[in-house]
C-alpha cells in the first residue's frame, strides 16, 4: 500500500481540501494540518484544536471496498484510536459509532464524508485527536486531551505514525483476510453496554438498552421491549446523557 502525505501548517479543513481535490489525488492520500480554521464534526458541530496541539488529518479512499464497507470503516477508526491510546497507558471506551472517551470525556472527533456524482467516487475520513491541548472553552467541558490524562506532552508525529499504522493494519487485515476481530475489541470497550440510557432514535428521544455492536457494524439495542438494529446516523446521544 502506497501512502502519500500532504502536510500543511494551516488549512480551512482537511476534509474540504480532499473533497475539492480528490480527482487529482491518489488513493490513500493523507492530509495533515497543524491547524484548521473551519473544522467540524457530526451534525455540523464545530471541532477546533489549538495550533499544533493535536492530530488533524483526513484520509482519502478511492476504492470500491471502502465504499461498500463505510460503516465498518467508521467504527474501525475508533478501534485504531483506542488501541493507540493503550500504547500510552490510557484506557478508553467507545460511544458508538466512533466517539472515543477517556474518563467519560471525548478525546477525538471523527467525520466520514462521501463524494459522489453518478456513483461513489471517494470516501473521506476526517479525524481530529486532542493530544497536547491544555484547556478547552467552557462550552467544551466534555472534552479531554492526552496531555490532561498523562500529564506530559506527546510527539504528534509519533502519535500520527502509530495511529495511522494501526488503522492501516486493521484495514488491510479486514480487506485481505475478512478479519473483523476489531468488532470484538470494540464490544469489549463499548460504553453503556447492558445499560439503559436516553438517546435520540431517528430524532425522537427514547430510553434504550445498549447490547452490542453487530457483525455489520450496527448497534443492537432494546427499544420498547423489542430488539432493533441501528445504523450510524439513526442514534444520537447529544444532549441526552
């Protein structure tokens, strides 16, 4: 696999850069930036990391395998990050589909975007990880950084190499060997497993019991005494927990 890195000091958005330039870029191009002025997460929320304080990157995938397995790749990113954090002695949990939590606070933001005309042409994986941030604005009291946990700064380049290497290894094993062991790993890290919590299911606030992540990446829950499977985008915990 040939990985090509494009690195910027500052950019509006690594995802936006790939959306605007994907046609001229190779599969597995990774765009990194020390700062992005227009970063965003799911549901159009802003996602900001101070200059040089975190890993900000987007990965361009231009192959049919990625298009067909976008939901599984989405949760695979969370597995790769959780495994990377373990290398720093940090335990984390996964709030499905891919929010990585440390001490019940978010350490990352992940946003997948597809580009299509008459057919799917690109899948863009946007990733922001709080590494050396010292503080967060009051409205982001649910956020945490690696430095806040281990009380020392970390080389962002080293973290990037470890995280991307872990993700690529999981991806290749899944693609070449149909290896879905990352789902078992995620289930061992699943936040609120076997607990009843409130969440928005298709826009309606409901009380559900979280059971496990299924083989297809869906979340199995009990809703009103019925077993149902939820796909990414059908469940949000924002403002519910």
